C-alpha cells in the first residue's frame, strides 16, 4: 500500500506558508552543501586510508566500494524518513554531525593506525575491509540517509521530481567540491584545513535550518560549535599534532601536502627518512640501496654520457651515477656526463633541496618536474642508460612503467646499445610461485622490446635490458674504473650473483607467460595476488564471494532498479577506464586529470537536470534507450581509446585528443545522469521508499564498479573485455526494462 506523506507543518517554519519558499531555497543549498562535503570528505579519507593501508589497487577498490556500499545502505534506511515528525530538525542535527565527523576520522586514521596494528607492518585484506567499514560507517550511513530525507523534504506533496532534483543538487555540490579541491585546496591546504571548509559550511547551514525550524537548541549548538571550531583552527595545528603522534619516537622536520602526496620528513638520530603518502621513499645514509640501484646498470655502460633517472634522484642515485664520470675523467679527457632526473612531485623536490641539498647540487644534474612516462614518450633526447626507480606495479598507474608500450618507448630513447634498468618485488633467497609469475611476466614483456635481458637477485629483483651485451662481471668493472663503493665489493657481489641465485631466476622464465600491456595490466593483478598470498587469502573464494553477492543483488532487483544498478556500475567503471587511458596517453598530470573528473561530474549534472525537466515526455522505453546507449558507449570505448592513443603521438593533435577525452567523460556521465530521474518517475511509489531503493541500487552499482571492475577485472582481463562485459550488463538491463512489468 502506498503511504501518503503529509506536508511539512507550518510549525516547522518561522513565518507561515510564505516561508516555504525560503525553506525550499535553503534545502537546495543544504543538499548542494552535502555534495561539497561528500566530495571533499571522500577524497581526503581516500588519500589518508591509502597512506595508512597497503595502498594497492585492491585497497583503493575496498575503500571506494565500502564508501558506496555504506552510503547505499544509509539511503535504503532513509525510507523511514517519512515517519519523522520534524524532519528539518533531523536535517540540521545531521548536518552538524556531517561537518565534524570527518575531522575525527582523519585524526583516528593517523594516530591509531599503529595502536591497532603493528608499527611498520602491512595491513591484510580482511583487516582492510573491517577498518573501512567501521571507520567510514558513521559518515556514509548518515550521508546516504540524508539523500533520502531531503527527497522527502523537497516533495511534501509526494511528487517524483524531487528525487531527480536531489540527485542534480547533490551532483552540483560534487562539482563545486571537485573544483575547490582540484584547483585550489589541494595546492595550498593540508587535509585538516581542507575539511574545515565543509565543516564550517555544514555548521552554518545547520544553524540556518534550525532558525527556519524555530529550534533554539540546534541554533545554539551550531553557533557554539562554529566558534569552538574557529578557535581550534586558529590555535591548534592539527596537521602537525597528528603527524607528530603518527611518527611517535621520531622528530618531524616537515609535513606538507601536494596534489600527489602527503610528504613527511622525520629524523631518528642522524638519519632522515622521506615519506610519501605514508610510504617510506628512502632514508639518508642507505648506501647499499643506492649502490644497487646505480652500479649494476652503470657497470654495463661505463662510458655513458647521458643518463635518464625516472624518480629516486633525491635518495642519492643521481649523485652516485656521476661517480662513473668522475672516475673516467681522471684517466682521459671526456665529454661531460649529464643526468636528467624526472620527478613527479614538485613538493618532494622542494623539500629535498632544503634538507639534503648536496643530493642535487651538481650542475651536471638536470632536474625536470613532470611525469616520467610522459617525458620518455614526448622527448627526443637519446640516452645511454635509463634507470626507472619506480614503485612495484601496485596499481594500474604504476603498471604504466612495466608495460610493453613503455619498454618500446624507452627503446626509442636509447642509443643502439643503451640499457634500461628497473626493479620489481623483493627477493630473499626463495622464489615463491607468485613471485616467479611476476618475474616471468616482466621478462616476457621486456622481450618484446629488447634482445638481451639480465636478471639480478639483489634486494629487489633487478632487470637489465638492452640490444647490446650485458655482463655479470660487475666487480671487475667497478675495480677497473676505480670506483669507491661501500657495499659493491667482490665478496658482496659474489654472494648476490651466485650461480644458484641466478639460476633460480632463470627457471622462472616461461615463453608462455602473459605480456603486460597498458590496456591489459596483468602484472598489476598478479602483483595483487602475490600481495594477498602473504595473508593466506583464498583468492578464488574472495572472487566467488563477490560474484555471488553481485548475482544476488541482480536477482533481487526490479527491472528499473537493475537499470539504475547497471548505469551506476558503468559510470564508476568506465570513468576509471577513461582516467587510466588518459594517464597512459598524457601522463599523471594532476590538473589535466582534475579536468576529466570535473567534466564527468558536469555531465552528471547536465544529464540529470535535462531529464528532470522532461519527465512528462519520457517513459520506460526511453529508460531502456538510455541504458542501451550506455551499452553502445561501453562497447565502442576500447577502439576509440586506441585511436586516441595513436593520434596523440602527433604533437599537433595533443589538444584535440585531450578535448576528446573530456568530451567522452562528459557524454558518459550525461547518459548516467539521465537514468536516475527517469527511473524515479517510472518506479515511483512514494518519495522516501523510491528514493531509498534507487539510491541503494545506484551506490551498489558504483561499489561493484570500483571494487570488482576497476580493482580486479581491468588488471585480470584488460580494458577491452571489461568494457564489453559492462556493455552486456547494460544491454540486459535495457531489455529487462522493456520486457518485464512495472518496477
């Protein structure tokens, strides 16, 4: 039976019926404020959790999936909003909580991570899921509930248009939050300072709602908390205080936020340690690691004149490379060596020059700020040696430096017998099946570009690749050129290069190993499996459990909610595909990536707003058509991205290709945005019930897109099959809407 919702009573406002216009306007602002808060909170908590936990692709999917799942559950619980006697008061109280909870969440993440878990130890998948669900639940459940509650408040007469209006206003808030963060806040403020923005916004809106509801308790509470928060912000540096507790036992010399990392420098005794997003990058005085990164490769080409270093130069590798030039200059006159050092994060370079100025002061070191992959792809300078000092392929972003395409691009920048060096995974005298799998894939992929490959079982497994000769006679080369090293001496090198260790790596090589590619990042998936193996996680059980949950959701879904689910999944998953493809083609450039996100959110708003104004003209056939268009978009996306990848190689087409990426993001989001208001009209029963059901379906779809699609399926099967699976799901949903009855 349909339950009729009574309109807001005049007693809920401060001035009678005419005041309802003011209430409605304030509700619009409040809903948009919720969108601003949700975007800023999500991006800050995502960055904090990725730093506190392992930071790989699965953890990213777990965080995003947990966020979407909990928000969907909160929206489902919001169907009880129809029973609230004074919903405006509830809205005001919830806004107070929404404003303050994120500050507490960041404090807990930073200060209690090493209390709950062993300091320095990685957190396993099961613990990661538990942490995300417990930590994110208060905010996400409340935010989801408010989406349904505001639908009820906007439609006291019980009209379906309010559901589309809330969707549009929430997305509008997301756009504002995205623009604020991407182009202003991330460059100037830390995470706590960023969260002050939605905190003050929600407290002020809560006070305004309390005034219209004539509730003095709400107004006084919001006012006092606003004053207290202002005093806290003015007199207490929560960034520094939380960082000092996070790095207890060490002296924090610097902490700051950039678009790419949260950079922290700590000192213990005389050793400085640089952290980026919670992960230690390097420590001063670690001569062993620096020498391993440099000398195995440089010993292959002692006469090298031009060396390219992708990352890691601050640790001392750039300076260490120059030893080879200094050694030969004492014997015979030679052309000066130049080291081009490319570093993505300008903040890291700035503080590195401040605290360890000697690492880059040599005039032969040219420092370039930018994405290393983009530098290799777009430049023309030829090099003798390329040292890729990058993290393991923990994600599709870092997988870009282990792909066939990257290796071919590096080969194009190397001289005839030039050498590429990169490392993957740690090695401690035992080659597990999962580690052997990683070795086989990297070796197989390097074979696509280079004739000769040498694998060295150092601290990390080092891969040297070249079309010229490669040798294991490292000690002889170092002695021949008179280099002074701390660790790279005959006894040390003999232990690393022992025949049994080298043979173990050679046994891992398989001609049938899969090839790692930009759009088929299988190495990221295998590295994820290697990581999960450390925690005895049954991979098959994990995947089957997710699949069973997804099938159960689809089985329980009505036709229209299935369409919303599939559209939400397509939006989340294909958006990730576009971001990944953009970074492959144009590099990890924050401003440009921010434009893709902004174009996507703008498309959502335009699609939802356009459809909400035309609900009277459209029916379930139109819903099937829109979802069918999403299927066509997904099916055509892989060849379109392949064409853009090829076209972008012509410099004259760079701006055109970037504009087309923005257009694709806008078009995708426009189609997704059109689904929600139209589904609300077709499946309408009662505002709270319908809104709760549709928001739940939308967020569950997005959760599966983030967790299953982008974290597992893209690395496992590649972008092409994932897009086809997305197309099939949306095609099935469109057919179900047409063929099955109402709902």
